[in-house]
C-alpha cells in the first residue's frame, strides 16, 4: 500500500506553547517542525524582499497576507525532508489558509492526521509572551521564569544569543491576541467539523503536555 504522508497542525493562541511543544514532539516522531513565524523571521534576518514586506505586518501584530504565507509554506513542505510528513506550527491561521492547505495536501496525496488545539487562558498568554526569550539561530524558545536557559542570554541548544521579539512587547501582544480571536479561532470549528481536532490542556507544565501530545500522535501513527 502507498505510504500516506501524515501532517499535524498545532493550533492555539500566541503563547500557547505551540513552538515549544512542536519542536520536541517533531523530534520524537522523526519528522520536521515547520513554523511559519520562524520562516518569516529567517526571511527578515536575511533581508529578502518577502521578509522586508512581511515585517511590516509582523511588527505591528497583524497577519501577513494569505497568498504570501501559503506560497512560503507550500514551498517548504515540498522539500524532501517532509516526505514522511511534518508538524506545522502557526499555520494555517485563517480559514482561507486552511482551505489552501487542504488543497495542497490532496494534490500531493497527503493526509491531515490530527490537529491538537492547545488551550490556555488569556491571562497566562500575556505572562508567557512578555517573558519569552527567543534564540537568534533556530528559534528555540525559553521563558525568563517558567523555562529559563541554563546560562542567562544564551540558547541551551545552539549557544546563540537570546533576544526579546519586537512583537512580544505588551502593546503588540494585546493586538495579536485580538487578531487570533477574530481570524484564527474560527479554525477550531473548521477542524472539529473534519473530526481531526483534539483539545489539549496547555495550562500545565511543559513536560506533562509533551507526554500527552506524544501519546496522542504515536497512537494515531500505529493505528494508520
Ligand atoms: P507559541 O509558539 O504558541 O506562541 P511558545 O512555545 O513560543 O508559544 O511559548 C510561549 C512562551 O511560553 C515561551 O516563553 C515558553 O517558554 C513559555 N511556555 C511554553 N509552554 C509553557 C507552559 N506549559 N508553561 C509555562 N510556560 C510555557
Ligand atoms: P507566536 O509564536 O507568538 O504564535 P509566530 O512566530 O507564529 O507567533 O508568528 C509571528 C508573526 O508572524 C505573527 O504575528 C504574524 O504576523 C506572522 N505569521 C506567522 N504565521 C502566519 C500565518 N500563518 N499567517 C499570517 N501571518 C503569520
């Protein structure tokens, strides 16, 4: 039988822990983690034309237009390292992106296996985003109090500098949460209707959530 490539989408508000969890879970499953935010930040760092344009939206907490975002993700998932699937984090973020993603999956004979929705109360999100520290090189994330690096200001994994993202400042955080409610929250129903959504309580410690996610995704893998 033809092997079906399985994709997973980690859904949740900014600060829910999507990146933190997706990195570890993808590593355990041996598939790549694809973060649309990390891809944009890489383009901004390299000053590509797309990165310069995308940054105008990102720095004020708005979403980058769907066509640019979909083209970027389409190219990324066409690469050979995604031949056994991938975990997407931060994409799709609008119903139009979700529809485009369905199209990409069916064109390439892939399956959307599960969509873990990481649920966290709004007050916790603000605390998490305002204390988030991000690594310059690969986008590993830490938190000043909840998940501090071993050495202040230095990434545990690759030794690169940790910085506070411009869009993690309080004014922009509030806007991003509003944008999430208006534009991304409808995806909960979208994926519920397709019977792939699984709610995960994200208001627990990082390791407990990871264990739940790995169990959830591994069970699905063996049942395929
Ligand atoms: P997202 O990708 O959903 O925006 P991140 O994974 O970047 O979220 O996490 C946001 C911040 O919250 C980071 O500083 C991270 O270290 C911290 N964090 C993630 N998960 C938890 C958790 N379960 N409890 C406390 N802090 C967390
Ligand atoms: P967070 O980890 O806090 O959820 P991300 O790193 O995923 O944030 O995204 C940072 C910013 O990049 C978003 O606020 C948005 O401007 C842009 N972005 C990321 N993914 C998308 C997407 N799928 N569609 C549109 N804009 C996006």
